[in-house]
């Protein structure tokens, strides 16, 4: 049976192509908001990090009514590092809107999410966004999308669907570029016509696959998924089973049942096949679990999630400043928090390290792990992390490494520098097109992109746009030069002074300002040449009868200090360094803080 009163749709796209903005307008024009109601932009991005960074990190559910039909909408992340979110929520929907920027066209992540949708045989509606841009090239982008569909062996049905031209910012849509749209009615009509209703069994025993986990401090874990068979009522006995782990079998009752309507979850007494439902009642409910009738324990298969490609070591902070700023500082706290994250993030893997104080965390990329680190520090956790490293595989005696499909749009004058830099990082140029702005496509080892993003912005003077997506494993391409600069290392524990910093700034670029607490072995700057330089940034001006130390320091002027972000710190640290993370501070340090022991270790390494 096909329910004609429901449509379940996911919006998929590359990052910054306008998914969340389009959802805002769909909510507004479907009457979710009052006519005079003040609503913030990107209303679906509810998390602090999402709003600060301007990206969607977690998939969100909402619903609108268009005539007699309820449209359940899933807003998905666009960044490649959060593609696991996209993979799992596609199991909840019956079709997708593929959103593409009218200037940038199909990007690497566009290809990835489209392939996942086609693998599940989901109908695809192509939507070209930002058609009101002055540099829009909508007709060319349509051709590029059609080429992409053909390249991915899409069926004839996908090629025959109409293309919609949208301005998410203005809230307009049209199927004809020559006839500007007035509202989003053509988009809603296309969804109803070309996205089928859910195919389900309303009369059979209850069965639903949990695709998302939410949390509420009053009711605990809330599982979100689509009902594929039967119906469910509140306080009804249920059974949790898992297709991958037959030992998972827990009986519980649905203490609370909700359906999505606009931005709210509306309590319901009953939900039937085809509905996307949120239910609670089991504290251990996880993504991939099947909730079903106890008399018919039939687990549903869950989509295979891509494996992690990058790993970092999380460990208990053991610096001289340990325990000063964090509320959760022990290995027990760290272990519980990291393993808890795996319950809601299916792309994350956590395992114990070599010591009880260490944990190996594997994710889909640097951004994926940096969001976890930032979230934890805001929650009061204090710990330290190592440099990100790629995860290698071995097949038939051959070492394989993860590769990235990279696309860069750069000014013509900067193309040479980008090609040269990526060539040194074992990147292979696949295609090159354009005149004033050049579009470059590379196949690059994932490890070759560590620390490159800042170089890219410098080489392109901030005008370049770069994106990359995982593109499988290939044979090891050889060594890649590590960090080309060294570190300025603090000589002693104390507080930085204007006088000490002034003497150190000739050696390189400073990361710290005056009156900052530091300890011996802590990194305070970047040297202008390879190799570490120990500097005394705590040195004070000697006082005499004729000289005043404070006045002497006031006369010294420092060159601007470069304060590093979390991602920049992760890119900067080398193998023998760690990043200390606290709710208030980010401190880079040497693994071995003692200067003499560190020098002896380096000397032994050179002899070997």
C-alpha cells in the first residue's frame, strides 16, 4: 500500500549550497509561521556550533502541510565530514531534493550524496539554487548535473524529471528560467507529483527502523525513524532488536509518542505505517535498532556507513596546568563521554589506547573530530589530543591509504601555486578548465591535506574555494614533507612579559600575548625555519636606579600576535607535540616538556 497523504523527503547538497535557507522558506510559505512572526535565519540550525560556523552538523526533521498532504522534510549536513548523517537518514525518506549552487555547480560532496541516494533507488528532483546571482550559470549547471547522473548510471526516470530553478533567499521557484518564479508553489507541486508516498503495510505487526537519536533530560533518549509496518500506541509493549547484533533484544513500553509538525513535536496517541515518529521509553536505544512487535521480532537491515579515515589519540591532560580549568578531567570522565558519543554518531569509532589514560578516536575527517573536541570543551571537559593521522589498510601485502577527490576554484594567477603545492603533497591533477577563474580537480592523499587549507587561502589571497570528499583507498603514494617550519618553545614556567615577547618575535611569529601563563615545553609561536627554538618569553627587564621596568616595557611594541583557532592548532602540531584542550584555553606543547631530555631524544633519533 502507498500512502498518498504523506511525502518523506530529504534535502541533500554540498556545503553552503542553501539547504537550510530553502527549508526556512518552505516553512514560511507553508504557513508554519504567523504572517508577522519574527523568525531568525537558518531556524533549523539550532546548535551553537552550527550557528557560529554557519554549517549544518546534525540532520534535522520538520514537517509542513501542503493542501491535504503532509511533507516530512529532513535537512541534512552538506560537509563531507558529516556524510554519515546523510547516509543514515536516507533510510527514512522516499525521495530527495538535490540542491546545487547555480555558480559552483556539482561539487565532490554533490556526487557523494547523489550516489548514496541512487544506490537506495530514491527518486531525485534536481533543484538549482541561487539563480538570482549575478554570476549564475544555471543552464551550464543543468548540463553538468545531467552528465553526473549519466556517469552514476542513474535511470531514465531521473533524467526525465523537471529541473527547478530556485532562489532560496527570495523564496521563489520556477521550471522555466525565462519566467521568474513568484513563490515556492512549483517546488511543492513537483514534490507531490514526482516523489511517491511511502510504501508500507498498515495492517501487519509494528516495525520501525531508528535512524536518529535525540535526547531530552526529562524523558532520556528519543529514537526517530519511519514506521514501515503496522501501527504503535503509547504505553504499548515493544521490543528492540538489531540486525547486526542478534544479542540486542530488550523489551520496553513506548512512554511517549510524537509526530513532527513544523518545528514542533506533537504528542500523538497513535502513529501508523509511513509516519516519521519520535518515541521514547528505552534508555539504551541506538541508531540502527529496529523497534517492533514483541510477537514478530524481525530486525530491519541498516545502511552500511562509510568507515572512518582519520584517527586521533585523546588522553588525560598531564601538563603542569592540568585540572585548573576543566570540570571533567579524569580518564573515567573521558572514557564515558567518548563512548557515549558513538551512540548518536554512527561515523565515529572509539577504542582503548595503549594506556588506561588514552583513547583512539576515529572519524571521517579533521572537521568531524574538531566539532567533537569543541563540543566537549564547552561541556567542561579537559584533555589533550595528538596530531590527526590517516588510517591505513593493507591488502595483498600492499599498503593502501585514503584518497580525497579535491576540487578548487581559484583565480588564474594562483593556479600555478596551487598545482605546485598539491603536487608536492602527492596530488595528481585530473582536470583543469576555465580562464579568469580556473577549476582544478585533484586526487590527493588525505594526509596531504593536513595543514594545507591555510596555505591555500594564502596562495589564493582568500579568493579560492576548495572542497574535498573521500574517494576510496589507493596504494601508498610515498612520503610527504612534514611541517616546513619549527616551533618557538617556552624556556620556563611563568607569565609572558612584553620584554620577553619582544626579544622572541625576531625568531618567528608569536601565538601568545603579554601576561599569559605558560609552562616550560609549551609552544608559544612558529619559528621562521625548520627545527625548534627555545625562547624565554617570561624574561623581565632588570631594574636599576635610573630605569623603571614598567616604563621600559611600555616602550616596546610587539608585532601582531597570531591567535590560532582549534582547527589551526590541530593542523600545526607535529608528531612530537600535543594540543591541550580546556574549556578556556588551547595550548600546544611538546610531548616531552624537559628541554634536555627532548634534545637527547632528538640526538638519538638522528644517529639512528
